[in-house]
C-alpha cells in the first residue's frame, strides 16, 4: 500500500467482505454439506481462487484448530464458530494507522475507518476475549505460510493481555454501543 487508491481499494475489501468472505463460506459449507459437494460449491462461489483453496485445505486438516487448542487458546472445536471478523477489523485499524502516519489519508479518514472497525466488532462480540480469539483465528489462517515461531509470538501476546490484570483488556470495559 503506497498510494491513496491502493489504500482505499484494500480498505473497501476489508470493510465489505475481507478474509471473512472465505472463512465464513468454507467453514459453514464444511459443517453443513457432504464432502463430495465441496469442490462444486467452492468452484461456484469462488471460481479458481487460490486463497479460498488454501482456506479449505487448512480447515480440512484442522491445522489451525489443533494449533490453537495445543496453545490453550481454544479448548473446544466449536470455538471455530467465532469466525474471523476480529482479524478483519484489526487489519482495518492497523492499515488506517499506517496510511495516516505516512500521509496517505487524513486523520478524519483514519477515524472513519477505525469507527467502522469498532462498530463491526461491537456488533459481533461481547468481550475482549471473543474479539481476541477471532483475531487469533484469522491471523492463524492468514499466516500459515510463516514459520510457527511467528504465530507463537502473537499467541503469547494474546495470553498476556488476557491474563495480566493490568492489561487494557482487563481494565477497559468492552463497549456496548
């Protein structure tokens, strides 16, 4: 992202569908449809889409679920239901911050994007822990191509903010509106 047009193109993607477009469809398809229909459903919905095929591969192997359970972040399989809205929202905030600090967008534009992200997470979650789990899940899918130690750092940070009584997650109430 090195131009205003590039920033807004990426931002519109994350505001509209983001990575949740892949995850939500594929996760629900796997829960509700017989495996022999998956290839046709995937092709009809995504066409020839490498990211979608990668999400299917990762979900099919339970790699992320197993990793998150092994690290003590998830305890049961149904926690995958939380989805990855938190990851998309965090991407919006992080990219708005970068775009603002590099003078690609104005402060007002950055605030608008951050408010959108806030509304998205308040609509979907009721606690910092839920938001964090959703972020971790999306991050884990998006970063499977990296070495495990890279993901481990984020898992460690998640646990720190969840468990430290002085962290913002334990000192700032979750917004209700």
